C-alpha cells in the first residue's frame, strides 16, 4: 500500500516502526502499488535465496500503514568481493517510501542490519550506489561507508511480463568495516 496522504512531522513515528525479516505475504507490498512490479521475479528469487540461507530480506513496517522501507542483504554469491558467506555481505535494494524519507528511517534500517550482521560474524558490508544518486552516497558516507572503486552497473533481468530488461547504471562501490 502506498501512502502519500501525510508526511510525519516528527521522529516519534520511528518508535512505532517495526524492522523485521520479510515473510512471503510481504512480496507483493515490495512492488509499491506497481511502481516496482517489474522487479517481481527478482523479489521472488531473493526470497528463495533467503529460504536457502543465502540472503536476508528486511522490511520496515509502520502499523496501520504497511511496508514503508526495505533492504536486502546477500550473504553469499559468486562474487566473493561482494559477499563471501563468512565475513563480507552485500547490501542492496534499499528503499524508503518517499513520504518517510529524511526522517531517520533509513538510518534505523541501516543500523538494524549492521547490528544483525555483526551478530552473525560479518565484518565488512559492501554496496553499490548509482553515480546519479548523490543523496544516497552521502547517506552511506554519513554511516561510515567509503568509496573503494567504480562499477559499470550493467545487468539484466526478466520483468513481471516475461521480457528481458537491460540496465546500465554506473555505480560507486562502497564498503564499511562493521
């Protein structure tokens, strides 16, 4: 459910936000009323990887409103410089609903994920941030991430209608010691 009827004025709403792992019934809500429907298969694949212990999927839920944020963590993948299953994890698909941005929710999500990863024994968190998203890069820098390189950001996926989509999104590689 996408809520644009109000924008919380104060941070006390953060006390009501529940950061939790995603459950299957949440998958549809990740589409944000169709805006991200084209990622439906990617979300389902990430969920299956979570069931196999390769990914984590977190959502921020505001009771009475629904899911207002999300982030996925890859624990293990074919690129050990991103996620190696032991010490290094990869942070991706981080979103906060527009009405809830700049209110501390992103920080709450990041801190929750970092604490969980530390408890799991991970010591490095890696991410890619689009070069055309300087606000996100500044958020990550405020949380201690450092640019370690560049990524071409070329990838493909099958959308919800079965068509291949090709993405060219040059990015900065960033990482942080947990």
